[in-house]
C-alpha cells in the first residue's frame, strides 16, 4: 500500500506503462510524504469499449484511477495528488481530462502488510519521516 490502479480502454507499450508507473510513484511519494518503495501501480488495459462514462446522450470511453491509501491525509492533499496524477495520465497516455476520474479508498495502517518493510504499517501521521530516505512511510 499504497496501490494505484488505473483502468483504461486501450493498449499501451510496456515502456509507456513503465514510464507512467515511475511518474505516478514519484508524484505519490512527493505529494503524500511517502516512501516510494511501498507504492504499487497497476495499469489494467481493458478491451476497447471496456469502460464507459455515462452522459445524458451517448457514453464515451473513459479511464478510472483507484487509489488505495492510508487514511489520515487532509482533503486538500488528496486533491493535489489527484490533479497531479490526472495530469500524468493525460501527458503520458494522451487521455482527455473528461475521460479520467480518481477515487480514493482509505485504510487504517494495520490493513497493509509489507513483508520486506517490517510487516503491518503504522497509521499515517503528518510528521512521520523515514530517516533513511528523508521521506515518510507510505
């Protein structure tokens, strides 16, 4: 955790997805005061026509970014993250702004287990800092 899951109606080359995952990880770590080593990114390519945004007239193909994060960050911080991640998806994948939404699911720290990072996570605190990397724990 955190786990960023982007569903898209299209196909992208592995190097494009890797570039987007790296950028999303960097954005998340900086904006959310998190250790980049805890961040996982999934880019799920649905078939064309696999995800739609409904409208009063005709639906159009869309994208959805789900962010599973530790609870505790203020709404302004989550909004800043969402905007930066949307911009990265637009820049890297060529999505249009009306195509993508961001949703957050917040969890207590002890709902996340990282075997290589010491087990269960602590709850997020604004003052937490990882002394080894000058970044907070995810």
